C-alpha cells in the first residue's frame, strides 16, 4: 500500500456512529407501536380509539418525503440531528405527562408532533458524511 492510499482520515464516518444517531428514530417508532397503546389501554381508552391513535401517529412517516428536504437548508445535518432529537424528545416527554383519558387529545397532539419531528432524524442520519460530522 502506498502512502497515498493509506489515509488516517477516512472519507466516511465510522459505522457505529449511524447506530447511535439512529436511536431517536427508533425510540419514536417504539413509542408509537408499544408505549402509546399500553398507556392508552391502561387508562381505559377503547381498543378502537387506540387503533385510530396509532393510525394518526403513523401518518407523519407516510408523508415524510414531503417535508424531509427541510434538513437540506440552513445548518449542517449534525446540528439538525441534535436539534430535532431534542425537540422530539421534549414532545414525547410532554405527551407522557398528560393524564389519560381526560387529556387524550393533548397526548395525541404532542405524540403526533414528536413523531413528525423525530422522523426527520432519520433523514439527518442518512445524510451524514465526513464534512457534516467533523
């Protein structure tokens, strides 16, 4: 291997970084698929309503291709990633503080916004490159 081929600075970020930066995206899916139905059923919300909540919360990923390009403007992807993960976590945290079933609408609204925001972390994660990481 010649000295020009040996490079201590790889052109791409290490693979483990994508596992770490993908955590918020996975947490959002886990909240919608597991936590939300469990909490809603425990609060006495009907299974039919829980199904509608789940449908509503899976809507943002369906239309994400329409709003995902927003992470291409403004700051670097790593800044977007941190900002979106923080905002999504706040939304999910606030939704968890809502007493159910009396505040089910607010619970659903914050979870919906959290799902929409956290979905963008996947767009940031997929677009990370050496220039945006370092």
